[in-house]
């Protein structure tokens, strides 16, 4: 069985340099004879892991997972000040500038590591899903749990792939718009792979998640890094939201609420020195993947001001201005940098060891349940019910004396719902995908121009801050969705080449500063 998976991965052109790994891997599956074996396979090669490296890197197998998701939107910008000309800004700036080929550093291109990695993980789930049914001597509840986890993972990987490399889901054109190649079987198909439509990929995601919600019902979750029924339902509600299936989204959210397993982290009882997202939070449903913000918005600090540096991006004024001055999230989610020059960084996970690690690129939290329900109700025209949902969340984000009623109505209220989502879920991997789907909404379309200022930085003479020079170079602009091609990442050239021209490349134009 694994030899067939090996053949498919090589034929698909996903990776030509991991033959040794796949050779060993093929032997493992041959002897998989129980659900425990398959569970170990999912834990080892299915779920996306925490990256524990102290070195920020995105170009190799040990790289941080898709950190660019945090800096392509309107929530992060380069700081206007002297700083080191190394670090996150230097390493992922081509994504921040929406370059024609963002997979490069200092002019040197590197292979996109995420495309091949996600398809490798999909290959694992494609083997596990049918293999479970052969293990008839195992308990039914164990078979259901393992198969449910594999279906959830496959859906989550296709969700990421299609939202990075495919067009957003637009109801009117989803059956024509291109997404990514869809492979749902473990057997060999001797062909080159073309891109499926957005509708086809989303249908596959929905089918997997619907099955997962049934199979995972009642399954015990021993860790937040393991999928359960609530995780499957929350991701399904998000997908329904993207598809504008409002009633279905609400139904999934209500199902999670009825489980009565999760609650709000009360920010009225929390201070800015503690984490707001962490494994032990009553809000945490599921987490997989890396936490990148320590690097993306990193800084160093010493008693000597000449050696204080901020190496990374800072929170944009655009995001800061959406917070009410009395919103507790403004102080707990977002902290002024230690240079105290009016710039801010977002560090939601402050204590990994004590409070427990969670991802910032794939984290499922209870507040999203409420936000998804509120948005679906608002888009379906149930404004008063939607406001009740939001107010429930906001009660834990404001002191009682500071909480006001929501006065916005109509289009203004839709914008309020979207802003509330932005405030709550900032730097958790949502904003870029949300901007894409808002632009193609059939009910309340919204698109904006995003401006990212750029500063030329170089090493001068001397030491410390004085040795680092900078000057404003101009702005990079991402125009509104209808005027742009950069809302999708390019298909990797290694996949284009191996599939002999069958894959259609995403159009991305060369971008100049001050465009």
C-alpha cells in the first residue's frame, strides 16, 4: 500500500528529494495492523507539529509553517525606525510586498516548502482512511476515531491549500474558478494532475468534515493537539461561512455550544503579562502547526539602549484604530514594543512552558464559534440575534462599566461584525483569508487597497542602533481584489514542470515600489 503512495507522490512531482524518507515510510505502512499503528502514523506524519527551533527559517523541511499568512494583509507593517537589517522582515519581505515570486530571500529563490508538505500529509490520510475499514478486529470506537481524525486532517490541509493557491469561494463562479489538484484515493492514477475547481475542492472538504463530525462524536480528546468532534464542527462552520451557507454555519456552531465543553477566557480577570491563547485556555478546542509571532514581531532588549533592536514587523495603525480605547484586548493581545516609540507587537502566547503551546496559523478557539454564528446570522438578515451573540463575547472583553450596546445597523453592522472578528482573531491566520472572501461576497462585498510602506536598511559604522541606517523607500500597494492578481500564491515551479504543463499557473505581475 505504501509503495503505491510513494509512487503517487513521486508522480505528482511534490518532492524529489525525500526518497529515503519515503522508502522507510513505505515499510512502516506494510506492517500497520491496528488502529494504534495508524494513530501513530497520523501523529508522526499527519498532524502539523510545533517547530521548536530557535532559528527562524521557512525554506526547508524544518522551517516555520507559512508565516507569511500574518504579513500579507493589513494587520502588520514594517516599523518606521532604525533596526537590524536581518530577521523576519528580511526573510519574508517578498510576501509582504506581494512579489511576483515571493519564495525568495535577498534575490535568491527557494522551493515553496508548504505545497509539497501538505500533499505529503494528504497522502498519509489517503492511506489511513480506507485502511481503517480493514481492521475489523479493532473496536468500532477506535476505528471511528482514527478515521475521523484522518478525514478532519485531510479537510484541513485542502482548506489551507485552496485558500493559499486557489481563488476564493465565489458562489457565482466557484464551479469554474481554479483551486488545487484534488486526490482522495490511495491507489495509483497514471496521469498528470490538473487543478480542480473551487466548488469541487470545497465539496470534498465539506464531505470529509461531515463524516468526521459523526465518527468523532463522543470520542475522548486527550490533548488539544488531537482533533475531536468540536474541532470538525468548527472548521465546518468556517467553511460554510466561506460558502455563504448561513443556516448550515449556524447549525454547526449551535452543535458546539450544546456540547457545553468550552467557555470564554475572561479578560476582565487577566492582565497583559499572561497569555491570551494557550493550550490550557477554556477557549482552546484544537491546535496544530507552528507559532511564528515570536519571530515575526521579535525584539531584543538590554539596559544599554544602543543594543535594543526590533527585528520584525509591528501592528498596523489600521488594526490598532479598530479597537475601542476601553477594549481589554487592546492591552492583552497587543503590547507596546520595548523601545516605547509608539509601535506595538502582538504576542498572544507569552508563556509556552507554563500555559501550554498553541499555534498561530491553525488554532480553533471557542470565540470563533460565536463570531461565525454572529456573522452567519447577520448575513442572513437576523441582525438582533447576531447582536446577542456578539454581546455575549464582548461581555468578557470589556469591564461591565465600559460595555456599550451595539448601535450599528444594516451595512454598518456587517462591517462591525467583520471588525469584531478582526479584533478577536488577529494574528491567528484568519485575516488574509477573510479579506479574500469578503471581496467576492454576494451579499455584502467589501474590498480595500492595502498599503505597506518599505524602508531601505543597511549597516553603517559604529555599534548598536547607531550602526543601523534606514530611509523611507516608498510604498507597496495591493489594490482592490477586482484590480489585482496577487490574492493567490504562485503554484510551485517544481509542480508545474513535473505535471508537463497540465497545471495552470496563477497569474502574478511584477510589482514595483510606489505602484
